[in-house]
C-alpha cells in the first residue's frame, strides 16, 4: 500500500525484505556480466554488507526519481521510501501534502535545490525575502544558489522575536514582486525567536504571486510547526517545505525531505538534481520507519511533548533559584531560553565561559548567547549574531526538547547547569568579599592620613 505499517517490524523481517530488494539489482545476479563504467562493483565485503548490497544508488543521470532498469530493487526502495515518508508527513499534521522525495543532502543544500528550480520560473528575480534567523546554512543556501538575501529584522513582542509582516510587504513593494524569487520562511528555530507567521506570509505570497519556500528543519516532530504549514497552504501559498532526516527521524546526517502541495513542482525539483544519488539516506529512514511503525513514531512525538513541558517547568525553577527567568516564548514548541542577565553583568566573559563549562561536562546542544556578538557570513554582517536580533535585551541560554530526549537527559542537564551557575555565584561572592576588605583597608588608611 506504500504506507508506514501501524506496528513496527522486527529486525529479521526488515533484513529479509532488504535482501529481497537487493537480489533484484543486476550487480547481485548470478552470472551477471557487466561491461559498463558503473556496474555496482564493491571491493570490500564490509561495505557491501553495510549497504545490504544495494549498491546502485537511486535515480538515473537525468532524474533522481527515475527508475533504473538494472537496479529494480534500489528503484523500488526509492519509491517505497518516498511513499512511506509522505504517509508520515500527513500523519504528523500536513494532511494535504501531495508529494515528497528524500534527497541525499542536508537541509541547506536541499533549500538551494528549491531556489535553483524556481530560477527557471522567475528568470528576472534576484532577491529572496528572508525573515532573519541566525543559522548559517539557511543563509548560505540562498547565496550558493546565486541570489541576494533581503534580511527582514524581527519584531520584539514581549520576550519573543516575531515576523515583521509590514516590513516584508513594504520590501516586496519596494523591490517589485517580479524581482523576488520567493519568501524563505522558517518554522523550527531557537528561542526566543519563534516560528514565522506562516499563514500571514502565505497570504502575502498568494496576493503578490510570489513563491514561498519553508525551512522546516526539525519541525516534523512538532504538531504546532506542521499545523502552521497546513494552515499556510490552506489560506495562502506554500510551494515547498524542507525538513532534515536526522533531526526528525534519528538517522545519520546526510538527508532531507522536500515536500509540497503541487506534485508537478516537487517533480521539477527532483529533476533539477544532477545525476544519480546515494541510497543511504533513503535506506536509513525506511529501516527506521519500518521498525517504529506509525504507533512507534506517534509514541516518540507524544514523549517529546511531555518532555518539553517537564524541561520548561524544571528550567523555570532553576532560573528562579539563580535570580534569572525562563523567557516567555509560548509560540516556540521545541526550544526554551533562560536569561543570563546576572552572569552577564558580573563578568563580560562569564556567558561564553558557561558554554565551555557545560561542554566539558558533556552537556551537548545547549547554546549560550552573549549580547552584542558580531559575525560576518558571506560579506553580510549580523549584529547580535545567534540572538536573531541586533540588540536582544539580555544574554541567555538555550535548551531544546527534541525527539528522542529522555527524562534522564533533562535531569542530568539541570543538575550540571545548576552546579556551573553555583560556581559562578561563589566566585562572584568571593570577589565581592575581597573588594569589600580592600575598600575597608583603604578607608582606614584615609582616616589615619
């Protein structure tokens, strides 16, 4: 049926299935005589076993989605994977998606492929409207495709950084709709930035007849992000949305899913990919989804939501104990931020030092964001880089509740963070004591004089 099974398969069943696919490829035929330049020959048995002898990859030289006659098994693997992944995307909340394909590139290069496909539809266009998000790969994806990003600064609403819709529309009018390739929006992001106002942006794109590409990097795991995409497509225009395989399905880095609501446009993107491609990302995600089944994946999504609530409440308690606060970012369903105002005021280097301390204590993924850092990416200078704004009011620390996180991860992180912050507080108190003694001695000396 081309759908993800409700109950996951055991490993031996999956392996049997993959071996059945592999024997359909010509390189595994008994008595095969290959006289071409690409015959699926592999020297190492270890490498062959690692890929289940599915050596030919996917697609043909002119189309990544095309069927390869001498690799029927690999071609079937490709078709099945795309079908199963589309089923899961619908299950996760984008019910009206009509087409998708797995591409063996991470999110940034997959976005570039989308932009290059749009180039043929809009030959005059040279700009991409991009509500600012301080993440290098999505910025570079536009540069690599040969376009000029038009950065729209975010608006501060309470603690949250939100899309400046008026600035987007004003920029479209100033540049001219025909000169704009697309609007490039974002769902999943680090707090205090929150997902873009997708519905409103989709309506603007529909009104001005401008394509809309969504960077949904780790948004499949969030029902809120997927709902935004579904609603945006319902009320306005979304041409494609791109998501990472590793972040959403817990497989090795190296693959993404390009999905959309117009099957012919998604096929155009797949045909833009030059040459055949590695089957590894497709193989990894198919094995994972067959082993989980829809029930297993739903369970992971439910656990992630529960862990987000737990992380949020416990991080708030810790922040209160250290006279900091959990920033109020209700529109961000994955990432949280805790202020580091007292730490920043104590010592300029303390914020970045906290990041180093956490890393050496084996806390990965937590980000500390100091005030006022400046970074140049492809000749564009970002002020306040990593905070998604030129002048965010305070330094802060990020933590995320992503798919696969366990209660133990949260508890150990909070324990180690608490210990690090106590170390800083102890050092600050000692410094005050020393300064206090020094000031007292100075006062005594002045009286004696």
